[in-house]
C-alpha cells in the first residue's frame, strides 16, 4: 500500500474508485464499504483509494472533546493494507479545512487532486462544513461532474447497526466480546513495558506495566480480563488488570498491568500488544493481602481454562 501525506502528492487519475472517511476502528461496517470499493476497483480495472483525515476531526472541531480512539493512525493503516487497499491518502485536518463546504471539498480534493470514476459512501455518510454533504448532495455533485456514486449498506449484528460509537461504548462498559463482534477481531492496544512498584512480584504474580503508545486510545472499563499478549513475534496468554489497586492504596491514575501465564523473562522496555478476549470480573478491594492472592489464583485458573479452549 502506498501512503500519501497530502492529497496533492498522488498522481491524478480519473480511473479511480475512492471512499472517504475517518474509519476509526476499521470495523465490520467499514469493511463493507471497502468490499464495495475493492470489488468496483477489480470490476472496472481502476486503482482503489481510501482518503482519510489526521488528526481525528473531532479534536480540531472541538478541542475540549475527550477523544477515545479505537485505532491509532498506524493501526488503521496496517488494517487497510491487510484488506488490500492500494493507496491511502491523508488530508491534514485543520480548522481552515473544516470550514470547507462539501462542494468545495469534492472539487478541490477529489476531482482536481486525485481524480474519480466512482465514489463509494457509507449508509450514513456526511461531510463538509455543517456536515452538509449528505447522500443527496453527493449524488447531485456526481451528476454535475460526471462520476458515479455507490452506497454500501449498513451492517447489523442482531438489532444493532455496527458503528464506532457503539464499539467505544461497549469497551467503556467492559463488554469486550460485543466490541470484538463488531470489530471482527479482538480489541487491542500497544505500549511499552515500564517499571512499576513491583507490587505484583511480592504477591507472586509479577506484572508488566504498560505505557500506552497513544493516550487517546480507549481503555476498557476497570476490571480483570483474559488477554493475549504479543511481542517479538511470540504470543502468550495473560491476565490483565485495569484500575487503581484499591486493596493497597489507590493509584493516582488508572494502571494497565498484565501477568503473563507460564512466563519468566525480563521484558522491560519492550513494546507489547494486548488483545482483549473476555472480562472476568470487576476490580474490587480485598480485606487482606491473602484474600487478594486467593482471588488472583482463582482468576488465573479461569483465564487459563478459557484461553486454552479458545
């Protein structure tokens, strides 16, 4: 996949099938759009292009917005490449850019800069200042400028339409299984293993404290999780705790720490990826160190069984 950090860096070619969006999460709804994009690209012998924005538009439009990302830019780019996207074009999202109307955006960035034969849109796609670029407006601009428009239909699981906001909400409630169902994969985040107070070691369960790559990533609800941890091309089963360690003394901020099962190596400084499989229980305060150790032993047995059978 070729990456362009500015839409004016890609060679203009009207034999282009393109889709536009933030695509945070690259979830099943987004994949439906990309399926249409890739099918049309193959059908008409055209190149396929995904145009996205960086940073996330909400940060620029509302600087006070508490952004929670499902995917960092690097994660999104890697997922798009896996799907077979040929060209990823990034529009630097600025306050000035946010003031563009949908018509000016289409004319400047799609027609003049990239070129277009067909624009693929999602079922609820809107863009431009005031989000005035709805399906009706897009089809009007397409007719005026001689390109086609195809809409990808929504993807539903049960009665719920898959969306980034529903996935975020599920994670914030600790429902990592619903999030995985909508993502089409387990939710994950990455970070560097940093030194902590080694409290887990004194309990007999040494943990790796994770400093996330991107502080805007969604951190699932506090609690204990069955996870898989990957680094150096290896994957291990793990027991993840997210929270404040209330049994001892509440930490000032939420900590993400993971105990790797059947593992005894020094991994300080390594970058690891944690994939969430299932939530086991809430974080809770125990009356004694011994009660906490007994609970961790129980958690470990549950997680070992769960991950061994899946």
